């Protein structure tokens, strides 16, 4: 029996059609340079090798935002925090120069973000020029994946599951809460920010403090409950977007086989719960309710070669259900 592709089922949903009409996917993918420049400081130009260097982020303003109570950080402030953190990150780790790949990941990520609880955020997705296997997000709609991670995705559904996981971290404000808690605990940083306002050397000191804060949060990782929530919501979001919901399961099954001493996976393995624990949680929380959905498992190379928007061809075979390690 031929199954109707989930992509077509999703398009039939009135609410989704309304969202697409208000923010067409094609409009988002017209010019990835504009998307990356939305981070501020001419970052899109920096990626292509042209333009002037991005100015340093206003670190004292960022710390001032972070030390406010969470209730006082409205969406506009959240976006500003994410924009400045994203600018700091791209100053330390360059974006990959392949603009076709950047466009593709933005199109894919923005489509999936339309299925989230916060589709109106200025979602921006960036591929970092890094051979390691990692993905992470900043508040306000900024998601980063490494080129090494993309190279290790067997198909589009795996990348979709990873992006949906990171999108959930943003919509649930997981990193915002963690960064704010770390900033509140860094009294030395707050004092430094209150005393320094001008001067190149002073500005660099604040920037260094912020990079230290950023690294602390992103190398320590989020709580286990945050990661489990991102897995559960990410699977459902990817399925709603028309992708095989078992894409993220495939990723976790692969991570389960990674040796602890593999340097390409060190950060991912140290900042997330064990892959088997994540698989067990998904099995307990989702059961078999997504089994009949199927969805796209096109390869990333196929998408880049055709230049087409994410879509779901005939559903492919899914991996076998996860089994506990014996």
C-alpha cells in the first residue's frame, strides 16, 4: 500500500499553510548572505572573504542583559543576547565557505523551525568550518552545526533530527537559562563590566570574559532533562516537517558505537547523556506512535546536487528499534 508522504500531509494542515504563506520558504533561502548578515557586523561578508571585519560585540551591554531576571528578558532582549553570542562565536570559529551548503542548511532549518512553537524568531543556521562532530544553539534563533557533523549524516532525516533537537533548545530557552545562571555566578565578570565602558584594551578584556562564559556553558553542557526534552520534541518536530522520525534515532545509534577516545566526538560525548540513555528515554516517552509516519530520507548530496527545497520522496526503510547494550 502506497503511503502519502508526510510532507504532503503537513502541507494540507491549514495552520501550516498559513505559516508558509506568511513566511515563504523560498523567501528565506533567496540570499543566505542576508541571513548571516542579520547576525550583525557584516558576518555574511566575512564568510565570503569580503567586506570589513566585524566590530567587537558590546560585551558590557551583553553582561548587563544576562544579569537581569529571566522574567525581564523579553524576546527582543533574548534575540540580542543570541546575536552577540553568535557574533563572538563566529569571531572565534569561521563559517564554512561553501555558500551552497549554507543556503541548504538554512532552507532546511527554517522549514523545520516553522513547525516549532516559536516560528517567528529570526532563525539563522550556520555551518562552521570544523571537522569535529558538534551542533549547538544560541538564544533567539541561532543554530550552528559543524561541517564534520554534516559529513557524517547518512541522510537528510538525520540532519533534520539534529536541527530539530537544537531548535527545541532555543524554543525552550535552555541555553538562555544556563548562560544567565553562569553570568550571575560570575561576580568578577559583572564587576569588570560595570567598570569598563571604553577603550580597545578594555573592550577586549570584556570580550575575553564573555568568551570564557560562553565556553563554560557550552563545554559543561545542559542538564540531562533539557537534553531529553530536546530529543523528544525534536523527533516530533522533524516528523511534523515531513522527515523520517527515526533520523535522530539513527544518529543516537551511531553515537552509541563511538569510542570514548575519538577526538572528533569528544565535546558531543562530554556534553550529552549517554546515547543509550537517550535511546531508552525516547522509547519510553514516544513508544511506537511514530512508526507509521515514514518520511524523507534523501541524502544531503542529492539535495545539494538538485538545488531543491527539502521534500519527502517515497519513505525509506527505517533502522531496527534500538536495543539495550548487552
